[in-house]
């Protein structure tokens, strides 16, 4: 067996990682870089994270790998996979900080066999690496401290014990240290569905010189699992059924943090050089006490637990955000928000940490881990900025939330569900954070009550399922793909999909969702969808954000069979045309003619090509950091998600739209060509999707310059003005065919992620025309008579949100309308001042007459409409002349038919029994209105102006009855 470089007596984490990889590379394993922690192309991990090293290899295990994938042909692989277990089936979040070996983020060292070697080689190599001499690049562990487990079988699942693994282990270990366990411990499954199989684990006794068998798999910190060797043999289907995979595979995983603690002779993962630099920096930032490694009741201050939680959580945040995750209120984003807020709370409350300490801790992780994971070094300021922004946001409510919790907990026996929800809804406390704080006080949280309160306030879909008739998904899994291979049916030749022209083909298989049929007809398939597999196709299967083609498949010859294609999907190289048979019959072996729906295809192509131009324009205006985070292209619109930390200004939006429109007007050719992956990566202007695995050769799409020219001189700076992307989708032949472009919306969808929505073709033309009409209406407001201006303004204002128009032009109309609104306000103010002056003038005469009158009551009617400020001005004028008299003013409004009322009563008259509030209510009641106020001042209104005189007479009579 080949030797590798020796490792130190007490190796660093970096040495341990490198030794593992070198060991397996020396045994013909290809190094495959870690996949992202935030996969976008795996439905089973849509709302969680990559939780195991095998995630990216799942298509290989299932037999569904696209033959053009860069993983195609690999038989052996090794790497260190970034893993996050903080949600879903594998969730270690609740244990973090409370023990010494659970983490939300960890590295999983692994080696894989894809239908190559199996149990014998896997066990032998595991034993050699673990117990071999350090001088030969192995770990040199004491064999007497190792225990192996194997799957003991499960009768209820119809699974026999894995005696083969048992016998292999017993060639290295005595039988009493080879132990059987059940499904929970020794049957590995990555989720509710997917590849799975029996496993063998290697456990290590930190103490030694004893029989520790009784402590294996007992979650004892002194006897820990180091390495899990999984023998992938089955595929778990929805509903729980197990089916055998077409080939047997190996998937092993060893936690780097645990093996490092053993090799550095530390009792805790947190005492190793994986975490100590983070601890040192945390102490610098907070000035807190030194870490002592205390657990449970011994950790009386909670300081040590805080160290562990924060150090673990900052690693998770840095890696997840680097990989495209962002804190939010949904899915994995919500998990990240919980993690960040837990860390902030521990820091602020247990370590007295300053604001934004977590963001200041992030560079330590980036510096320490950047060599092994260079993606951390690509844009660290973005990661730090997102953490800082989220940390600052939570910090605004944290202290108040803690005080509120303490108030709720004082003297309580538990935290009510409604209160827990209030802490979440008002102060941003995730319920698990409330649980932690409650447990510290010996309290429990009513989680059922919390869930009930949440149900009414939260609308979050957790199903993630697809809608299918009859509950049957038309898809091919490993079993069906293996059967097609067995029948010598080759993967579909889909090279004609880029042209989309009519194509002749032959039906090779018909899948009804349960089994393969020899035919489908209008009586059966007309009711439920089926899947047709052909030898070749011109239909595009949904991929990379582009929707699938629809159309029609017609049987040639005398058979009138027609198959309506409603969807197209690819599984392991086989393109499945999903649809129904509305007429006739379609059989295996039939020759057919394929017709892609041409109008829909052209609209999709226009949107896809324009998406590339938009991606280019974003780079031109915003710089190279606005990496793509997703896209969706259909026949109606294009949607593009990208990394950016703030809203795009109207000026930049206009520049972006102009660049796209200019490239469309230039009638640029759109070129595509297959090229060697490594060579294509060298093109200086290349824009590639974040976290995408590309085939080799890869398809390069260039706008304006032929691909061969780019490859001839890939480093040329001239290409910086060219849109170049890796893309497997369909495109226009010329940008001119897109006709027009309208960027209709720009919004934030998560922290650091923006989304643009745009139109092309006739829809874009319509949007610009609609904008022109609305702009004209806005300009016309300058000619509208003052009496009609406000109503006409409201009409135009409402249309801005109703009509689909470009975002830049919408912004311009709103700016213009703001000026109109300012004009309306100024006119209203001027009119109000005029009315106030008129009111004062009228009131002056009334005041003099009232002052000279012997009547102790002043009741006056002024034509001031509904202008309360004018009435107040009139009241002030009369009061100055008649300070000892009660005064009531009535102001009819001819437009509304209502009457405004205002009353003032001096102290002397209040003492006699006349109160302004009663006076107003009495008077307003005569006119079917109401009002009220204080004894000295009140106001109200009447709804029936025809009774104005009657109300005035009643007001005088009521007042006289009180003051005489």
C-alpha cells in the first residue's frame, strides 16, 4: 500500500484534514471539493442544509446522474464536506453548548465508492488510517480503545443483520468489541427519502484500559463515535418503501472536530485549535472571563456555555452566508436567524459583549478556514455586513425583550404560549431561545400554545410538494432508470432541443407512475398524465431556471394517436415527456413526430437571452460582487436574483435598463459552443451561477462574440464588455428578436439578496406604452382646474400601482406626482389662510355686537364649511371680545350637507352648570350628529344641515336653562 507524508505527534486540525485526503488520494480517490451548505438543486434540502458528505453524490447513488455531469465516470472520491445540522432529520442545534462534541457546523471527512469497492476495502482502509503509524501519514490510535458496530437487522422492516460487516470487523477486533445495533444507530438515512443503508461505526474510548462496550452509542462524552461507514444499498421512497439500488456504494463520514480532539489528546472538541482561536478573539472583544470548559451545573455563570454556543454559531453563519444563505423568516433563512439571535443573546447576557461583536468575530473564522475553503475569501465583507446588519436589527429589541421575559418569568411556573409568541412577534425571540432562557430559571414553555398563536399569524408553506393528478408523480427513480438500462434503452439524445425544429423519433418506453406500459390511449391516459421516453427529442426539459417545453407528439402513419406534452423533465439522462393522450393511442415502438409549441418557445428564449444581458448589465453598473443567486425564465417574464446589500437607485436602474435595451437594439448574434471546462473557466468576463456544478465539456453562451474567439485569447480584457455564461438553456439567434425590454420591479427578498423582474417582446412594448399614457396623464394635471385637481390626482396616483410599467418610469411618475401633491397642499394652505382671514373678519363684527349685547350667550352661524382651523380662528376672535360669555359657532358645509360645531364655556358659566361637552351633544343631536369634549371646550358635527336653525335655537335655549 502506498505511503503518505508523516503527521506530527500532536497534529493540527489542518494536518489531520490533509492526512485524511492524502491517504485516500493515494488509493485512487479523486478529490472533489465540498459542495455548498445551501444547495438549490436538491428538493429534499430546500429548507435545510447539506447535512452529510453524500449530498452532492445522491444522483450517483440513485442512478439519476446526468451523463454530462462533471461527476460522471468518477468511481472513487474523497473530500472534507461542509455540513450544517440545524434542522430537518439531523438537528444538533439544541445540544450545542451543553456538551463538548455536538455542533451545528462541522467538517465531514469522507471517502466514497460508486459501484466500485464495498465493505471489505472500506473497513480495511478505515482500520489502517486509524491505527497505522503517524510516520506513514496515519492517525496512530491505540487499537485497544476502538469499538466497531454493525447493523443488527430489523424484522419489521424486513432487513437482515449485516453479518458480512461483522465478520470483516472481527478480523481486526475481538468479537466482544464488534457490537450490533438497530435502525436508530446503524441504519443511515439522509432524510425521509433518498439513498440509505446499513452502517458500521468506529467508536473510541478516551479513557482506555477498560471494557467500555456498555458505553458505546450511549451518548457518553468519553466514548465517542468517530467514523461512520455507510453501505448504500437502498433507496427510501415516499411512503417509506425501500427498494434496492442498481449498484452498491460506500459513503463514509468522520467528523474532523472529533478526530482532532482525540489526536490532540483533548477531552473536548472546543479545547482544540479548531475553536481556541475563536475563543481568544471572543475574549478580546468582550473582556469576559477565561474559558474553563465547565458543563451543566458546574457552569454556574453560563460563561463557558456561551463560549461554545457563540464559537459554533459564528462558524455556521460564516459558511452558510458565504454559500448564499441569508437570515430571513422562511426555511433555512429562519434557521440562520435563530442561530444568529441565540449567539447574540448569549454574548450580550452572559459575556456582556458589545454591540456587533458577532460580526467582529467573523474575520477570525474566515482567516482560519480560508485555506481549506477558499470561497470564504471571495467576498468576506458581504458576509460580515449581513451578520452586522442582522445583529444590529436584533440588538434594538434584545434588551427590552430580556426585560419583558424577566417580567413574565418573575414568580411564574411556566411561560404561556401567548407570551412566548409575543416575545417572538414583538422582540424577535425565536421560541427555542425563549426555551433556553426559561430552562435557566427552571421553567417550561407552553409550546402547544405558542404553535396555536403562531398558526394565526404565520403563513408559511412547509409541504414543498408538487401538484400531480391522482397523487402520482411522473418521475423516474433509480429502479426505473436501472430497468431502462437493463432493457438496453439508451439515454435520450436531446441535442436537437436547442434548435426546437420538428423531429422524428421512436417511442422507447411509457411510464404511468407505477410501472412501464406498452401503450397509452385516450381512455386511460386521457384522464391521468403519463411519461413518454423517446430515443431522441427536441423538447427542452426544465433545468437551470428555464421552464420546460410544451407541445405535441403525433404518431406517424395511419394511427391517429396524439400526445399532448404538458411538461418535460430529465432523470439520469432520460428525457420524460409528461402529458396525456386526448385522441387515439400511442405505443412503444411507434414512430412519432415531435412539435414543440413554437410561440411559447420563442417567448422563453427571448426572456432567457435577455436574462444573460441583464446579468451583464448588473456587473457593468454595480460591479462584480452581484453574483447570481437564482433565476426563473418562462414565456411571460424573467426573474433574476442576485447578491447585493441595498436597494438599487433609480439612476442605476435606468443605466441597467439602457444597457439591456442597447444590446437588444444592436442586433448582436447569440453564440453557443461546447468547450473544455477548465479552458472555459479562464475567459475573463465569465459569469457563472453560484454553487452550480458544470459538466465537462461545458456549454458556453456568448452574446456578440463567437465562442471560438473567446477561447483563442481567454484572458483578453476586451471580453469584459461581453456577456459570457455557462448555460444549458435555449436562446435567440439574435438579440434583436427580443424586441424590447422593460425592468418592471426591483425588490429585496432576503438579507443581501435582491430580485429583478422584467419583460421582453410585446409585453415590454405594452409596458412602455402604458407608461407613456400615464406620464401624459400626470403632465396633464397642470392644466386641471383647482377644484378638480385633487380628485384627478388621486386617479393618476392609483393607476401607478395598477398598471404594469417599467420601474424607472414608475419612479419618475411618482416623483412628478409628489410635486403635484406639494402644489395641492400649498393651494389648500393658501385657501385655508384665506378662509381664516375671512373668518376673523366675520368674527370681528360678531364679537363687537356680542360684546355690546345684554344676552349672556353667544350663538353664531358662519359660512366656513368644514374648515376647523377657520372656525378656531373665529372662536379666538370672539373670545377676546367676550371673555365671560359662552360661545357656540355653527358652520354649514354646502358640499357635504353637514354642520360643524365648536363651543367654548368660561369658568364662571361652568360653575353655573353649563359644560361645553354637554352643550355640543345636545345641539348636534338635533341634527342627527354627535360630539363632545371638555367642560371648557368641545366640538362636534351634525349630519342634517336642514335643521341648522332648529339646532341653533335649541343651543340657545339649553344654554339659558343652565346659566339663569
